[in-house]
């Protein structure tokens, strides 16, 4: 256990007291009923910038000298850290430049500018956090400004660690399991340091997206490893490389890492919205996805899930729903070669498609002088089991088709 870092967390708690929200640790009825345990949500989505990132950003800026504050700061972020930095800059009247990937949701970019209130400049560079990070580091080096790292900094880690102090103070008893999201590892490093000191029996489970398993890969290989490619969908937790400071802390403190498919994360987001009225970003739902995937017997256990953020762009709703349906086995795409005769499509609707199933995508081009013409068809089923029945009916009707859900190169090109 890193005693020095733990002391830094205690100091950060004093700095942040009365500045950031002490977010609620609330009992969740649905997850508790499902698992048989007492499931509590730590609602960091209720911070002023709707994520925990405000803690580390403010704590870091407070540690700067007056000369460093006067020179201004630089940071790179996929969104939430940028908002925390912008909010802190406004609070302390510090000028800053914030580099964000071009792919950052518009809602996050708008919020950064809003929180900065004219004190920060937003620059969009590259497709990933790592691209924006490289540009920001160049700027900081040329201008001699302090770079505010989103996760690989002791003061940032210490600020995020204050979340752990609040959990243990508000839990009203021992915490048996803690599920937390991992991106670069700042939150996981800070909170796990607190728990290893004050609650060593707690099983700490990190949750990463399947498409960006940088911490899991590094721990398995025994060395901090840069991934060559990542899926950027869970943008708040998708980095090619975790922190050089956070890696050994997480390696030593985490009991396990669960990799959550992006589709599963989407299903959790939709369910939490429908059942709880919670509007979460993908990274904000990671811990709950990990809870549902872990396979642990949680009956009678006290379990905490950290809800890390709610900065989601409403324009992503259709993609979220699509990914969820694909993951749940309710959405299927085919290239179907229909006979070029009247009534062929009607026959498919009446005799092949289930009564409660629906065509949600149809692209057809009639080809002259051919017996069959291909159509790209998307079907939304009422039950995952209907897929097998559907395939049997198509076979019985001698309908020629190609299933493209499991053909990612073809799927992405056609759909």
C-alpha cells in the first residue's frame, strides 16, 4: 500500500471540502433484488461537471505555484477531464488550452466551453485521446506551461481517491465488493489506495470496455503496454495506454478486471434510463455492466458501483440502441436474394418473418435479366430465440441468404 499517496488523498480531501459535491451513496433496488446483495451506487454523475474528474482537476490546479497559474495550463481529454479542468480554471481564474479528439461528442465540447467561461480555449486534434494528448504535450513544451494530465499525476490520482473516503464513510458497514471503471487508471489507482489502507478485505473489481482493454492487457503481460488499436465508443474509458503511475498501483491493488462488451454497456445504459431515470454516458455505466457480468455470488454482500459520469450526447441514442439490440441478439442483418417475381417479398413477410418481428432496414436494387436480386435486410426480433426459427423457415423456403452480423468488415461497409 502506497502510504505517501494515501496521505496525499487525505490532503486532497481538505482541499476539495466545500468545493465539489459530496455525492450520494444510494441503495439500488433493482440491482439488489437481482443479485441478492445490498447494491449501492456512488453517484459521481451528480458532480457540477457530471463526473468525478472535477476532483483530480481541481486538486491538481490547487497544487500549482502562483507563477505556474499565471502562465496558464494545458490539458488533453476525451471530455470529462476537460470539463473538470475548465470548471477549475474558471473557479481559480486560470487561463488554459484544452485539446480534445475530433471525435468527442458535441455535448462535451459545448460543456467545456461553457464551464471555461472564456478562460479556456478548446482545440480539436486527432481521432483519439492519444492523438490529442500528443498535440497538448507539444504545446506545453513550447510554451513552458504545466500539463494537467487526466490520470497519470499524483495530485490528480489523490483527488480521485477522495471518492473512496466518502464511500467508506457513508457505507454504514463493511464493503465486500467495489466495482469501478478503468480508463487511464486514475480513479482506480486513487480509490484502491484508500481501500487497501482502510478496507483491505474489499474485493476491488476494475471494469474496462472490451474494445480498449489497456489495463487488463498490461497486467496480464506484466508491463505497461500500448495497444495498437481501440474501439472509441466508450470514449471516457478508451485509451491505448494507461498511466505509468497508475499501472503498478492498479496491478498491486485490483483483485480482478472484467471486460464489458460495448453492447452490454449500451444495454445497461438503456435499462438504467428506463428503470431509474439515470442518463449515463458509456463509461458511467461500466461498473454496473461489470457487476452483471462478473458471475460472483453476491447474496448477502454489500456491493458498491461507481457511477462515474453522465455526459452523454443525445445524438448517440440510435447507435446506443443499435449496439444493445445486436448484443442482446435482437437485431440481425442479412443479404437475402429474393426471386424476381411478384409477391416474393409478401411471401417472406407472411411465411418467414415472425408475427412480432419487424423489418427495420431494407435496401433493394432490382437487377434485370436475373432470377434473384439481393437485398440488405435488417430484422428486429421480439425474442433472441426467434433467430433460430427464422433461419429454419428461410431454409425450408429455400431462400438464399448471407448472415452479416458476424462479418464486421462487410457489416460496417454495408450498414
